[in-house]
């Protein structure tokens, strides 16, 4: 079976607009065909018909764990070690607050300067709240490894750089951090559904991620958190909400954490959003991440080849070695914003990340080799003919 | 215009199952007819068609503020002072963390023993994280006022008691707290859409609430937070996520809070859930909370009258004065769990709260006087004939 087969099996599950080449699934995944029906069924039948009874009759109460297990399979986590809820920002905070308490004698959070800003912001907010002299040490990605020492309480990294796609070596950095007595939090925002992740094999302590990118959960879909089973019963939830209580419906006055990963639940779960995500995950049922990864590399290499041939001077912002990058390819271009707008006008959706990065995501479930080559040709043509150099493409609106 | 008119105007907007008398809208509001269409449109057209472009083209990025303004009107908040997101637990944490920092020399969080547990749990979690000697002082509701003194940093109360419906006097307690130099956080979970709230008139510092009860936003619908404008620019967000940043898409390495209430946003907004809630709020467009309140009192008084006539010994857990309770009526009954199950079997949905509370919510938008009297008669009859006294009603499953 060649990796092309993934596309043949899965493209039919997606509802993409006519004429669009969507290379932005790393920002917001597209709609899977099963989602509208599942959401309608949840809203009309489960909520409309069962009303409050839906919590039990329709299994809403268990959705965060059930969906968590489905994502767990894609990131190498055992059943019962991943739970859904909140946003990635909140999950970063939970992991970080727990990890810092597990290393009470250390004060350094080590991260890299290309980490997604919200991870750094959440750390800054937590440090200010704690007011105990913690320090967020932010190094360039290449220097992180050499800065791991016994001052580090927590190494907090996003595995795949959201701008360049550069990949950290999860297993090696985790081992190194452990050797220095530090804990590690991996943000899998651009990894889950994109590359083969093995949180268990890498012995990660915490992992968090969002589900609206490669997992196609929909805009603002719930986040996930993984805690290594060896730590899950020790980790004190700073955000100690009633759904993480050992007995939420006993309405006890004092917080008692549930055992294991369940304590990382906080408030009432976002049922409709979880239903949408659950339906989106059906697409992944028979898919191995190794196949997705192999195919993603074929796609990104094909894209790079066309661009390199047509625009040899365009500077790659991503590692040239496909195994050293995630499922995206980025280029530096000063007028990248205008180029992306010109591409969008011609049906090729990529995105722009300040200050000068053009970013293209490769999602084998609904992109073919031909799609990717066509998108690259249009990019080459827009740059070669300077079609981006028009006022209409340069006025920045809100950028997401 | 009599208050009956509310029902005549609004009942048609709800899709309630045939044969059900729903007195549990204080736990999960029912489906408004406009919701499935709006959700389908959002999923299929906005997400499916606009893909990543939906953030701007479909206005997703502004949804938390736009929906916040609609809720603001119902709680007496000015435009631009309420924002949506996360869960009520998270919003309690945000308010509390900000409030404690605004009173750095004080160590007491004062609350009451009937506060909803998650509020107390979140406070306990925050206190443990801060580890600075804060104390959560929990008094019986009647004693709270007398315990407000200059040791109190924050008074944190739920306006309407989730079990008994007892109402705190928001304006008086807020004034008393301010006189002692304390800040006040009001949890409006059982107030928003239930009674006439005036956060501005009462000079509340912070107010938070959920939207899946009287506001009918759907299971796990997003929460809201209000911060008094005089404090909004001083309040430091402990949960400093990128959507609360002054320039989220500049991807700056350091957190700079947005001005005003926007800084209380955290992560990526839950778009589908916000769309459902937005549609549910259409029902409220021409409704004044004073009319809802007047009618709610007629309904609860009618319920109490029927029960008092039929079961004179059944002990009311709610205040007898309707102006001293929210939009619910509760009774103590040792076998309350079984009674509620028997009621549900006969189409009357109320709920049970441990250890012995039977709880009934009154929601004038879709309950008529006749509905309420019929529900009360069935309750009377079930108790009089001991129809609850069967094994099938006594086996406790999961209780929500």
C-alpha cells in the first residue's frame, strides 16, 4: 500500500469548497462531512430531546475522557491518560502550575523564543501570580538543549515551531531534562495529527495540544492534556474545578482531586464542541500516524521542489531535512503578507505570520500531490510576475 | 400588558419535547428553535466555506465581545464590559486572582457555605498555588454580612443559592464590603436570565456566570465575566492568554494586556458554542428582566400554593418571601432523589441536590401558570400516594 492510499481513503470525508487548495489546515482544519450531522443530532436530539438527561443518557459526562482516548491513540498515550477541555492556553497553565509544584526547589522555566506566544504569556502570568522568583528563560531553539541544567524546574517546549516548522527532538530533550531532574511539558499544537508522536515512548511528563488544526475539530475546539501516569496522582490541579473533583455531584465543600488524569478536568465540559470534534476524529479511525507522516513528507518535498525550481532565491524558513520539520513549510519573504493575500485571491490558502513568514501546511488526508504541486506553481507564478505587488493585497486587515 | 404576555411571546421560540413539564431550566436550559439553524449555518457555511477566513469574514474574532454585550444588557452592565469564554470555574479563578492582587495586604476570601462548590474549589486551588497565607473563610449565608471587616480582601458570593434559591442582597453586601475596603465577586450562575440584576447599580467589582441555565446556551456553553470599568485596566490577568493580549496577532514575546475587559479573554474562543449561545439569546431581545422576574414570582408562588395545599408538611427549603429567593423553589425531603425520579417518569423534570433537596426552576419564557400548577399537582400526588417508594426510583445513577 503506498501512502497515496491515505488520500484515496480519506479525501471523500472532507467537504472543501470548490476551487480551493487549502494549505492552512495547520491553522484551522476543514470541515469533515460527518460533523454537521453529528452536531445537528447532538443539538436537536440529545439536547433538545433529553434536556438535562443528556448528561447521562447521551453520555456527555464521559465525552472528555472518550474523546481524549481517541486523541491519545494519535499521540502515543495509553487509554485513560488524556482528557479534553478548555483551551490550550489553560492546559499549558495547568501543566505548568502542577510541574512547578513538583519541583519546589527550582525556579527556572526553560523555553525557546519561537514557542507560540500564548505558552510564554501563560508562563509569565503564572510567574507573576506566584511571585516566588521564578524565571522564564527563553533561548533560541538551538540553544535550549545546552541550557538544561539542575536549575531548571520545567522545560516547556512546543515540539513543532509554529512559524518555521522546526522540530524539537522530544525523546532526546526529555531524557536530557530528566537526567537533570527537570520535568518536561510538550505542546503538541502542530504535532497532533501532523506527525508521529509518542509521548509514552519519549517519557514526556505533560503534553498539551489543541484540536482545531490537524485534528479538524472546528474553530475554538477543546484542548487536550496528557499527564504521565506516574505523575497523574501527584500533580495538584491549580485549576481545581468541580469536574476534576473525585465526586463532582456529591457537592462537598472541600476539593478532593479525582484520581489520575480526570483531575485535570475543570468546569462543565463544552458538549457541543466535543461532539463536533468527536465526529471529526472518525476520519482518523483506521489511519496510522506513520502513514500520515510519510505522506506529509512526500507532499512537502514536492512543494519545495516546485518552488525551488521556479523561485530559486526564495528563502526557506523551514529545515531542509523533512525529518527535522513538522508538516509545514515556511518561507521568508518581506512582502509575505501581500503574497499570501494574492494566493488567497487565486484559491490557494496559506497564511502569514509576522514579521515575514509565509506558511503552508500539508495535510495528507485531503491534499494530493497534484494539489500541492499546483499550489506551489501558483506561488511561483505570483512571485515571478509580482502579482502580489498591488495595493489591494497590502492593506492589512485582522490577521489570523 | 400582563406578565402572561411574556410566555405568549416567547413560548413559540422553544422546542420542548411533547408531554414534558421542564422545571430544570436552572440546570440546563432547553433548546431554542433558532439554535439548530444557526449552528448548522456556522458549521456548514462559515467554517465549511470560509475555513480560516471565518475569523474575519464571519466575525468569529469578535463573538466573545458581541455575545458579552447581549448578556451585559441582562445583568445591568454597560456595553464593552462583559466578555465570553472558558467555563465559570475559570472565570471565578480569573476574577479571584485579579482581586487578590488588587488587595495585596489582605489575606481573607470570605464566602458562604452554600456557595456552589466549584467556586470554593477554585479558591482553594488558587490559595494553595499562591501559598501566601490566604484563608478561605466560609460562613453560613446569614453570617456573611457580619463577618465583613478590614481583613477581607475579597467577598466572593453566588447571588442565588443553587440549592435553596436564597438571594443575597447584592447592593447592600457590595456597599458593606466596599466600606471595609474589600472587593466583591458575584457569581450570577442562577441570576443571569432569572432575576433582574444590576451589576453597575450595585457597583459590583467582578461578576461571572454561566450561560447554560436560564440563558439556554446549551450544555457546557461558555461563561461570562464582567469587570467594573474603574478596575478593568488595573486588573492583571493571571490567565494571560494570547486572546487577552493587546495585539494577539503581533505574536510578541511578552504579554501586554489588552485594555479593559478584553484582557479577560484567554485562549481561542469556542466559536461553535458561542454561535449556539448567540442564537439562544435572540429570544431575549425584546424582554425586560423586570417582566421576567414578576412572572417568575407568579409561577413559583402558584407552585408553592398547590404544594402547600396538597402536602402541608413538605418543608420548603427556599425563602417563603419570593423577593428573597431567585427563580427556583426547593423542598427538603429525605427521599428526594426517589421523588425526583418518579416525577421524571411522569414527565415532570426537576432535580435533586444532595443531601436532601428537591429543586424546581421557574422559567417564564416557556412555562405557563397552568404548566406549573400541573407539575405541582403531580408532585403532590406522587408524595401522597408514595409512588416514589419503589426500588426503580432509588438506585442512584450518575446525578447531574
